[in-house]
């Protein structure tokens, strides 16, 4: 046990992302990073710290504030055989470039009958941060996961961040990689395996973060942590939650959810995004249509962000996002206790 502890290392999500990019830039000279403040300033959130010094202007490129322009340049570079990482300072700004992401990147492989791959990663912080109001607080998981041709990845902890970003960079398809600003500074234990340069996590596979047999909690990104906190509280009351970290939104690992539901017979989904047509709504539909439906002993419950533009006032903001108490309330309602 002690020797395992020694081999574990505490790494922040920010540093895990930095390691992933550093290792992939080193491994393949076609990989480069472009975006606002990524080079000389070391990244708006210091995710690309040290990379400009190490790789120089050709590989780490500062851009003007023109998302449509530099996302278009990045997509063109991918079509021409390079492997760009296009950073959006936040995913709210990807709306300026959504035509490049959807029409230029996502659809080209299909429209060219498989002749023209577009190996590109769009990455940056997604979802609500703190105190930045409505225009800077939305979650794009459902927006991008709606679109065939994209892969959409949403890591929670440091291991997710490193393994999935490396897989995204190596993938020959466009990948939308949704980070979370509030997670950047959070340290997590990383196993010895995940510290290796060969470590990757397959896109499209969920992970069971906690075993349980009373209710399944499915979440992605920051709210996986909330689910684990809720599960710890509920365990003291004799309710054992199984917590699933989706990791990938598209293609979604419905099989893992169904397997869990067949065991627990109850399902609660948790996300920071809006309820209408959201990630939870899709999970509800897929479970309804699939073989796990007959195993449900209660309707599926969704815990989501509130169906309003994010308020600026702190107290209102706090009440607009799922809290641990909301998850606990929904679990008890679902279990009828």
C-alpha cells in the first residue's frame, strides 16, 4: 500500500493538460497550438505555460482576437496535413467560429467520401466559471454533441484530462475538448501509468468512479465531483450510489450506463448545462429506447443548470447551477425515501 502511495503523484488539471500538449508536440512535429495569449503570455489560464519557450513561434502561435479567422486557419492547416490544437479562450467565443467547427471541420470527411480527414482539436474552458454572467457561462456539450462528424470530450480530473487530450490530438477526426476553468487549479492523484508518455484514454468510454447498487448517477466534467460528494453523504444514510464519469459526450457510452442501471434500477443525470435538449435529456431518451428501460423502478431524474441565462449576482448564480444538496434531493425523490 505504501509503495503504491509513493508512485501516485498529485497533479493539477492545468498541469495534466500542459503535459499532454508538451508530450504530443514533442512526439509529432505536425502538432501545433494556436489561440489568443497561448504563446508569450503562457496561456490565459497558464495551460500552455512554458511551451512557447520550448517550441518557439512556429509551433505555439499567438493570434489576434478573431475566432472565426484563426479557427478557419487551423481547419485549413488540418486539411493540409498538420495537426492543430485550436484554443478558444472560453468556449463561449467558439460561437464566433461555429461555422468553421461544424461546416468546415465536422462535415468534410463525410462530404469528401473519406478522402479528406480533418485532424484538429478545439479546446478551452467550457460551462460556467464564476461571476462572468450570461454570455460567458454556458455549457456547449449538447451544442457540439448534436453534430455528427465531431467527437466531444469532457474530462473531469487530471488523469481524464491528460489521457483524453492525448487521444484527441492523435485522433484523425475533429475533436471538441471541453475543459472547465474552475477545475484547472484542482490537484488530483495520478497513477504511475498515467505519468507515462504512452498513456492515453480511449475516446467513447465512460468510467465508473464509485461502485454502488441503489442508484446510478451519471455526470461529466466538474459535476462528477459533486456526484461523488453527494454519494459520500448518502452512503452515511445507507444509500449506495454508483457514479459514472461520462468522459466522452459523443460518441456516448450508453452501454456502461445501461449496465449500471440494470444493477441499480434507478438513474439520476447531473450536468451544469441547460435542461432542454441537454446531455441528460439524451441519456433519458437512450435509456428509454434501450434494453435497460424495463429494469427501471422509477422515472429517470435530471439535475441540471436552471433554464435561464446565467445571472451575475453571486447568490443567484449559486442557485442556477446544481449543488450537492440538489443531487441528494433528487436521489431521495427517485428512491422514494
